[in-house]
């Protein structure tokens, strides 16, 4: 199968490297920045460097749009209007939050629309090449496209999962919560340790083994059993002490703790480690969902 890659960033380059390794023919690498395309082509080891998005699709059976979300619709129009798109070719974007339906003009040009999103975060090409195998890839679009994309993922030793286009925004919100909000939550924890007198660099270094242990627990025992700590134990006294300390903090630090703690009570109840009476005492302590009056400990 002949593949054209439009977008020479981390994902486009790493997909090109891996696809070539498993026997796909990379025929074109395209980017608005010709130097980026040339560098990607060197890493991939194949493909012509093409400066025009539309012409990059010439002769390709699969056109992968690894471009920023905001550019997907316009690039799809360029590909569709170029006259270079092969009838029956698959055009697939890599965005997690957009449906394949944003690929305007592809159907009229004789192609099939699809979307392929690896549920992973990549810092650079080396880490992406290492991590993409075994990654879950979420697929949607026209069935002809999904069938081809599933075979691509399997060839990469990935794990394909089909999803409805109408559910992409909610799916992507969940992905953002797990990845982006984790960074925010760690920043929150580092801030608390810093105000407790721990230097920020030391705070992050100290928290990372705890975070890795929690992730290991999630891998080993799953949800909700991976939950530990005072709320899981119904330790009202410890939560009271947390709240007293947090009341001295600036901004919304205490409010965020209350919100997270209320959700954690739900997880603890699902785990079965928290009796209903203790759960209610914790919720009373934490205040109502909107915290009117912020019930004091």
C-alpha cells in the first residue's frame, strides 16, 4: 500500500518510520516548511518531499493528515480539489476531537473519509516510535476507511478501537482529562508541598515515585481498587486537617481540594471501602456540590 504523509511533525514522522518498517511504501512527505519535510523524509528513509498538499496525494492509497486540528478541513479541501486523489483512496486525519466528517470534498473526489487517533502523548520522534506499538488507536469514519485503518494499526502492533464520530468530542475530553489534567494536578500537588517548605524541584522528584506507584496500581488492580488514602479509608480526621491547612492557602486551592475530594468519595464508595455513613460525613464536611458557604471543618 502506498502512503502519503501530510504533516512532518512528531506524529507524521513517527508514523512514516513505523509504516515503512512494516512494509508500507511511503510515496510522499509534505509540509508547509520544506526543511521540516526534508528532515522527516531522512528519518523515514523514503518518500518524495512535496510542497503542495494536493499533489502529495498523487498515487497514494492512504493519505494521512498529521496536521494541526485547525488545518485539517482546509488541507482536505486542497487534497480533494487537486485532481490527484486516487479513486478509492483513504484520507484520514489524526485528530482526537474531530470526526472524519470534517474532511470536506473527499467523498466527491472518490475517496473515503477516516480518522485515526493514537491515545498517547509524545515528546519527540524517538519516544513516539517506541510507544506507538501497543498504543490504542481510536478509529472512525466510513467503513471502507475504518477497515483499512484497522489493518494499519494491527500492522503497527497497535490496538484498534472503533468509535462513533458523534462521540469524538466526549472521547477527547476524557483523553485530555487523563493526560493534560494530570499535569495540572501534579502542579497543584507541587504547589502544596512548596508552601509546606519543600523546594519545587525536590517536590516534583519526591512525588514522581508516588505517581508511578499509583499508575502501577491502576495497571495491576484497575478501577476503583487502585484508590488508596484517607478518603478510601473514611478517615474524617485527616480530611479535616487537610481542610484547615488549605484554608490558609491563596486562591482556589481549598475549593479544588473539595471538588476532587467529593469525586473521590464516589470512587471510594464504588470500591466498597467506604461505608455509606462515613461517605455522608465526608460529603457534609466537604460542603455541597457548589460549596455555598463552604461548610467549615
